[in-house]
C-alpha cells in the first residue's frame, strides 16, 4: 500500500491525528485520549495503513511520552519542530488560527514536504541521562530555595553575620552558637534546624546524581567533560538536549540553535550585529557557565578573551565571542564522538586502532573574526582545551591545541 504520514498534535490528555498520503491528500483523522484505552484505539485505527510514519510535534517536549511509546512499539517516528508547523499553518490556511485539527494537518504537511526531519530511535542510555539531568536541575533549584530560607532564618538569629556562600557544615556551626530563650527564637531555631536537615539531604542527592551522570557520560564515550568548564551536569544536559548531532548540518546551525550566533542588525553603511535571544536557553546557559569558568582560570579561553579585549571589543562582546567559539568546540566534540561510536563497531586490525590517521590534526592560528564574531564557513576545529599547568605555553596565540 501507499506510504502514509500520520501528523500528531499531542497534548497531556489527548492526541489529534491526521492521516495523509505522500501527495498530502486526506485519508483519515481522529482524536484519542492518551491513556491506555485511547492509545490502543489509536493504534487500532491506523492498522489500515501498515506502511506508516508518525510525525509528532515537539517529540522532545509535550509529545515525548507518546513518541517514546510509539518508538518502543517499533513505529517510525519523526520529530517536527513547532516553528515549521506554525509556518505551514499560516501559509496553508491564510491565517494563524490554532485548533487541534489544523495543527495536526500542518504537522502532517511538514513531514510530507520536508526532508531531513529527525527520526527518533530507541536509546535507553540517552533517556536515562536526560532523566538524571532533569532531576539534577530540579534538586539544584530546590537547594537554592532551601538555602535562601536558611539564610533568612540565620540572619534573624545571628544579625550581621550573613555569609554569602553558605555550606551545610558552616550553617551547622553557626546554628550551634545560638541558644535563644524566648518562644519566637526557639521556633526560629527549630525551623532553621529543619531547613538545615533538608539542605544536607539535597546535597547528598546531588552528589549521588553527579556521580551517576559522570559514569553515564563516560560510558557513552563522550569527551565533553574534557572541555574546561563542562562537568557531568553540563555534559549530560548537552547530550540529552542535542540527541543526534547529525540533525545539525554544520557548526553555524548548531550555534544558531544554542543562541550563540549573533543576529544581523545592519542598516545602510552601519554594519552591526546584536545578541540572539533565541535558541535553546538551557544549552546557552551551559555554554555561558563554561565561559565564566574559563575566564576565572588560566585557560586558553581567558587568553582568547583578552585578545578580543585588546582588539577593541567590549567585555560583553568578548564574552559572546568566547561563547560562540565554545559552541564550535562542543559541536566538533559531538561530531567526533559520534564518528568514534560508529567506528567502534569495527574491529581493530593490524594497522592499529580504527579511525587512526597518519596526518597531524594541528590547526592554524584562529582566523580573523570581526566585531560581531560572525560564523565562518565550513566545519569548526577544536579551539579550546583544559589548562595544562605542568607545561608552559610557548605562544600567547596558541588557542588551537592538538587533539
């Protein structure tokens, strides 16, 4: 039978589908609940088209539960970006009205006419990393809230002795010096002791998750933690959000997705670029933290930042340049790790390890980048590394290490 596309507009409690053929002609539609009964009814409805491909909007967001169930059942599932579906809905109907039926139709049309949509594959290890990373972020937010409450109580118990970076042991020491005698003070101290116990419990969970993430990232063969400023949590977030790096054709598209590529804001003879607020903000946060860590230590990133300052850039512009370069480094790491994973299935022969090369991978000095740090054509080369304190740098321009 003719291959069909099943466009799915997913929600928490329902999913609206539209079935079209390769020419975009409507074959069927329906609305089903997402519980077991509704899921079984939807699977039974589409059995009439055995050669089918599912297209789900937001397969890494609201559509993740349904997409994962379909992938585990052996179905072919495509991830449709919400932006593409919104554009098709606007141009197809002549307006931007949103209904579940229109959304399902737009999603199906995107899958019919768009090549290169990401195809979901079952990956239990990556899903585990995603869940650990999400849980770690939730615990980190809970720790901040708990610490703020504890700081407030301690500032009332011990006026004038507020500590900026307070640890659980320091809070315990401070609390041990307080012995209030009034009822309000005793209640305040008891509440502070409870918050301290919660802080200790959260710290213990965070330490355990960090160890699990480190093991999971290393087991997956990722080299992201070799980049100075990226730890287990950052590496886990990158792997979980990126998924398959092959969905980015080059480093420039990856930088646009991470929000580190500047936007052109030129007018007439004035050439300028501005900061992009688009892209994956969680990825942008990971790259920002890595850049700040690099600036606080004697790293190649800090040397690169200082060269940008010397070239006339403002501190914010120089930081954006560093974040853009870090985005390129992360992209190249992900590409190399993906290639290594593919070559890992090939047995090592007499010639040495698979993927070995007789050519040097040393690169030239950094290319000239203008004040907006526009993306350069072609794939990126690694440009930053962890600092090696046992070796002196031979040149202040040695930003590009040998991998």
